[in-house]
């Protein structure tokens, strides 16, 4: 038990040599308002007058006071009281006035002379046979209002500093409260209650009991009836300012304190709660018990810190050897590891892989199959082609001659620029792959290699140069792929739709639109009941409402306009009511039940005449007048329904289009279909070949040649010494970790000796 407090003192000294505060050591923290008597309590415990005095805030740095009880067997008076500062390890003070001046000098050295406070503590050890072994921390007094040249935020500074110390679970809080101030206004008890609401580690000290008004006492406070604390209260008497100025010995003041409590009618009944000697004994017992309870956990924590520090220290590696062979071997090893780590990141076999984002080979896969594919899909092969562009290309490719078919030269002229539009996404794919490889290079390199910033920088330069060398040929090859596709338009490709396929596709669209148009006109015709003035009534017996003829005409015009836009004119079935002709022409407008002959004749031409709309073996019927079905009759002469009449009307109106307009629309639609078909073939080919080219010419080439290039450029005798120069900041950090490891091992040995 006698070794516990000296053990903690040794641990404090050991940890403070390197500024370590991760270990929460058991200690007693003295908290009180300004001028509450804190300094007098500490001086009474020591039995010496050694603390600075004055008006305002005097304690401006935490003072860690270690009281060590020493034997008095040697009889040497000089050893009765010795003081030693941690910042002056080789100097021993026996004159307490010199100790006071050194505290003032050390305070002004960091805190200045403007009454400001700092967190860095002053460590003072006093060895004397008249003290009990204690470890106390004297904090600046709690103040509310800045006075004089004190900082405006002096209250916040003191509050934060007090909380920093008393919030540690291993701290025993000594809350100083003057007896001549109501206990409910005690700032120290308020602070202590916030961090220790149950009062398990707070002891109250009531000072200046002798200055209370006559007829009043602190009996209820000392006995815990006013404010209960688990550790209780102790009452003491401070030296007056007059005694201090008169240099009255503290021993005499302590005797006067004992006489006051023993002779007082009230306080002599609670002697166990009164006196500085009682306070010292209680604090010594509390600290011993506190240390004994927490020392095992401190040992466990120190053991864990030793393991953690050893692991961190091993990650920094050892200093490079002085021998040339040792350095060259280390350099070659690091270059090999760097190259292997680069390749592993691409293959997906690296030891450490990121879980936050895609990287390395996975990122390349995403570039190829998502970004690049989406870029190709966003290219519309016919979006930039207007009907005028297509017609112009067709006519330019025909020269002075009229064409019977769509010229193939026009198709090639139009499709080549569209293939060229695939080059920007392909080149973007190459650039993204290059950037990802640069990121992989930056992430490579073990902690050992990063110890040498010059080596890592030169290695990255080699990687960058190698990538730049390969990205040029890769981009050129990708451009050549596009040029190859544009050089020869293979219309015999098995996946190409071709002319017959395009015509069949258009014919299917034609049939679908014709059926939709016929159904719409039929619905309108069925609503015709009778004519009453401007109203036309068809089938008046069923009682439907009259329909305006303008409504019918508008619907027919709508069908006709859609047919012009789509490039296909509907050809409804012929009706027995007559043969429809193009106005001004002796040729019939229909040539068969299916209307298919008219489609091919209008596109390719028949018998050398481009104005004929039919083709087939059916003989021509020359009619000079187009019979128009009677809209007022419900059934035609041969018993057909009204939808036949509506279809005849649609055919007659659509015949107003010229044959040349129909041909232009059909040729335009055909060219668009052919361009889209061939563009899809080229897009699939480019989407397959570009990633292969990037992998072969860029990724694989870099991975295969990286180690050889690194060794070729960096593994040279005249570069080894400069490349293997460690980062000064890293060396300092490694030395700090080594010092911390020594401190932890020393502290662990101290605890083992005490236990």
C-alpha cells in the first residue's frame, strides 16, 4: 500500500516526459472559486508557504503537486523539505520562496503577463517527512468577470480547463467552498455535480469557518444534511492575510486551527470532519483506495497500448542500412512489390481492396460496360439527318440521270458521317481507362515505400511516362477502327437488313397505318344519318344525332396529313362503286385487292413511267369520271357496308399527292431504315473491339512492362542514396512512437513492481 502513491507519481513523471495523456491516472483535483482559500488549503497540507499570492487570478496554470513522505532517520535538516520541478530535473530547491518565484517565472513563460491561462501544467514534487503521500492538481480559480487585463473570455477558459480535469473518471474532486458564502451558491459543487451527479468521487471542503457570523455554524453542512456527498465534508481554517504578511509559521496556524475546533461548542462534537490533518488523512486514504481499485485496469490499458504502439512502429519499418548492398536489395524489393501490387489491383487479387468505391479492374469493367456502352447508345444515327439532306444526297449521287432505284452511293455518303460519330465515345473510353490506371498507380506502394518520398515520386513518374507512351498508340488504333468501318460499307453483312428487308418493314408499317386510318374513317361514316341544311343524316331510323360534314372532312384531312408525314400513303381496298383516278390523269389509282403492286410501282417505276401508281397484270380500265359514292345511302348498290364508301373517300383524297412526293417520302424512309440497320452493326462491332484494344494495347502492356521499366530507370548505383532518403516528418514520428513504446514498457514495469 505504501508504494501505490509513489507508483502513480512515477507514472506521471514517465508519461509527462513525452507529453502522453492517454492514461487516466488516479489523482486529486482541487476546484474552487477565486479567493475561496484553495492555496491556503494546499499550503496547510504541505506545511510550507510556497504558492504565489496576490489579487485577482494568481494560479494561471494547473499545478500538479506530488507530496512524498520521506523518513527523517538521517537527521539532516536539509532533507526535511525538498522541492524539484519536472522542467528542472537537476535542480533541487530547499528555499520555498525560490519555489514560489520559479512558479511565477514558469507561469509567465507560457501564459504571459496578461493574466491569461494555459492548459500546460507545472509539475512540482515536494519531499518531506511532515506530509502524507498525495498527488494533487491545483486548478485556476473559477472566475466570472474579467478584471484588468484579463481576457474577455476568461470565464470560458477556466470553465473548459476545470471540466477537462474533473471529467476524468479516475479523478477525485475536492470542491472548495467558503463557509461565509451560502452553500447553494458554490461554483465548485455545481461543477462537480455536473460530472459526478451521484457524488461518488467528490469530497467537499468548507474553508474560513472562523469567519462565519456569530450565532451561525456549518454543522448541518459538515454532517451532510444540507448537501449530501458520499465522501462527506471536511471543515478547515485558513490563514488570514495578516498572518501571511506577518510570515506566521504554518505549524503555528495549524495548532491554532486544532485549538479552535476542539474548543468550539459545536465543532468539537464533529472532530472527525474538521481540521487540515483530518483532510490530509482522508485524502490519503481516498487516493490509496482509488489507486488500488483502478491500478489493474490501468495495467491492462498500458498493455494494450504497448501492443498498439509496437504494431504502429513496425509499419514504419527500420532505417535503411548503411551498406550499399543492403540499400540496393531493399530498393529492388520495393520496386518489385510496387509492380506486383499494380498488376494485382487490375486483376482483383490485391490484399487490400476498397469497399467504398469501384477501383482497379472493377472500375475498368464499369467503364467498358456502362459508361462506354451508354455513350454509344446515346448516339442517334439519323437524328442529325433531315429529309432535305437525304433527298439532296440521293439526287447528287444520281448525277444528271433519273434513278430507277435508290442509289447505293447515297446510302454510303449518308452512313459514313454517322459512323464517325462513334469515335468521341470510343476515345473517351480510352481516356477514362488511362485516368483509372493513373489512380491505381497512386494507390500502390507499401508503407515502407512511402517512407521514401523521392522514391515514390520517381516511381509515379515512371508509371506516368509509361502510360503516356501507351495511350497514344491506343487512341490511334481506336481511331483506325472507326476509319476501317468507314472505309468499306459491307452491305452483304448477314445482319444487314438490305433493300428487300427495308421494303418489307415499311410495308408492314404501311398496313398497320392503313388499318388504323380505315377504322377511324369508318367510325365517322357510321355516324352519318341525314342531311338537314348543313347536317348530313345517315340511317335516320336509329335516332342518332346529326353530324357536321366539316367534322368528316377534318378527320379525313388528318388521316391524309399523317400519311404524308410517315412517307406512306394508305391504299384502302377498291370498292365496286367505281375506280378512283388521280385527277388530270387517265390512269386508275388502284390495281388490285392488296394494293401491293401500286407500292412497288410507285417506288421503282413501271414501264418507264414514274407517274403510274399500279403494277400488275390487271387490265386498265379507262374512266374519264371518278364516280363518288352516295354518302346519303346506308348501303351501296352491291350491298357493301358504309366503311367501303369511307375507304373510297380516303383513297380519293390521298390521290391528291403527286407521284414524285410519294417517291421522295418512300426513298427517305428507306434510307433511314438502311442507315439505322447498318449503324447498329457497326456499333456492336465498336463496342466489342474498343475494350479489347484498350486491354491489349494499354492495360496489359503497362502491367507487363512496368517492373522492367522501374528497374531500368531507378535501379542505378548513383540514384540509390538519393532515392532512399526518408521523410524527415516520418522519421520524427517513428522516433516518437519508439519513445512512447519505451515509456509504456517502463510504466508497465513500475506497475508490476507495485502489484
